[in-house]
């Protein structure tokens, strides 16, 4: 005699992502996929800041039902207050979520006030880090985690520990992104006439203390072109002046080998980073994206906490001060990486 067991009903799930940067979202993507596997129809709704560009980064992936904007911290250049800023904004977010009928919310945060949002929304199953007593009172159950207190960047360490505690993972998962085919076609066309191998320089930065500087990037680009490389400068629209300064500081004869991309969608930037042979840049979203699409990446990190989420693909240049890292240091790492990959022959490079 055989018996059957009814299939476990999976809850309609929302995931609230705390952080505001693209790189922060990239670190969380592998665990978002795992949460989706335990959710209704294998999908989750992602509540995230518009500054993460979640729709461009993961909006096309099958595990994502929708992106819900958590408009709490707009970019400074927008010059406005987010609609979900402050206590009133958190209440507004909870009320906006209430009619959506979520049965479970996963709060990827240590902040207690996000648990208040979940309670206002009336979501019965509320999972979160539970790193303090008040947050635990507002969540429906554990297991909880303790905040990471090691030397590395904490966001990835915390979400990894939480996913393991919840049984969604058994070990750390290296972040990865899926490139959109339509964006890939656009990126190929933009880069078709540049010399190979291609090196991307992620020259943008979210904070001044992460910025290596136009003068150093120009010297690096000059050396790479002398070595036979094509150079792709990647930054946002607000950094067009910076990229133009990098190009204008180079000899006129070298500039045709350099292409600045400061416009277009984030999805197209993801695609461009999948086409280059090496990426090097500031500690910014683009560098984390490059590693997530499998491109060998060097981050000019300086004295900041190490990045430990992808030790094979993403490596850091560290020094007591950011300015202690010279263009010569960087070009040596980039050219060594290219030689190991045996992409195309390189000429000897010399800083000019």
C-alpha cells in the first residue's frame, strides 16, 4: 500500500534588500535565486532602492516576478527626498505592500525599522537577521544570525550566514549575473572597432574617497594602448567630464583606441563588461558586475576592507593610501592577467 503526501505549498514572497549600490545587489543575487526556489512559482518580488538598478541587473531573470521601488535614499544629484524616507516613508511603504498579498517577506537587513514595514504590511511570515532583541520581536521566527565583525566587507558575509542558517545554502555562493541578449548586441556594436584585447577601466565612484583619479587612469590607459589594447572607459552620466579628462590627457594619436561609455542602460554596461578581457577600476558597482559576468577584475581598493565574495575572479590592489597605488602597479597586474589568459599577443608597455 502506498501513500502520497501533498506538495508543500510555497508562499508568495517578497524580499527587502537594504543596500543602495549596484555592487551590493550583485552580492545578494545568488541568495535571491535560492529564496525564489522556495517561493510560489519559483519567483520573488524584490523590494530595492532604485539606485541599485535592479530592473537592469536582474529584471530579465526568471526567478524575479517584479521589482518594487523602496525609494528611501535617492542619489545626491537628484536633489530630492525619497518618498519612503523617514518614519512616515516607512509607514507609506508598509501600506503600499499591504494589498499585494504577500505571505512571506525576507528582510536582508539588520535594521529593525524594516521589520516595522513588514508588520504594517500585514505579512504573516517575517524572516530576517534578528541581530537585536527588538527586531526578533517583530519577526515571526528564527533562526537568527549575529552581525559579521571580521575584516571584510560585511554585507556579503551577513547574507551568506543568513542563507546558510535558513537552509537556502550550505556554503558561500559566488555572485553571478545573466547578460541580456539585446544588450549584448548593442555592446558588441559599440566596441567592434577597438583593438583587442579589451580592457575596461571602471573610472566612476560613488564616493570621493574611492576615486583613484583622472590623471592615474589616463596614465594607465596610455600604457595599455601602447601595449596594443583597446580601452573602454565606463562611468555614469554624472562622470562624463571625468572620462573626457582621462581621454584629453592622452596623446591625440592614442585616443582612437579608447572608447568612453557614459550613456545607455546599466544592462548594456553589464553586456560590455562581459565582452572585455580584463576590468580594472575603483571600488564601484561596475567592478563587481565585471566579476559577476566572469571577467577577470582588479579593484583599486587602497586601505579599505577586503572584498571576499569572489577570490578567483575579483582581486584587489591594496596600499596604506589609495594614491600609493601607481599606474605602473596596475598595468603590471593587468598585462600579467592578459598574458595568462593567452588572448592576443601584447606589445611591451611603458608608462609615458
